[in-house]
């Protein structure tokens, strides 16, 4: 666990500081051959001609009837 204490003067650079700290920690872990477990979601789609297992949208596009 890493705890960083920063004063209010750093508030406007919150995202930048967060990314820098995260990058530094990943680099340190890599240098020491430590692995970082990441949550992962894998989505497998059906083969050719079959209905996908997961659809990005439930609404099908409609054709214009002009």
C-alpha cells in the first residue's frame, strides 16, 4: 500500500500527479520483477455466421422508408 499526502496546492494537478505516481510504481515493480494483478474481462464472440454471444447494442438499425 502506498499513501501519498499532498497539500491543497496540488489539487489542480491531481490527475497528472496520480498518473506520475502510478507510472513510477509500475516501473519499480517491473524493475524488481513483481507482477501486478489486473482485473480482466474477456468477451468471446461466436464464429462466422453465428449470432454473437454479446451484442454492443440491443437496438437494430432501421431502414428509411422514403
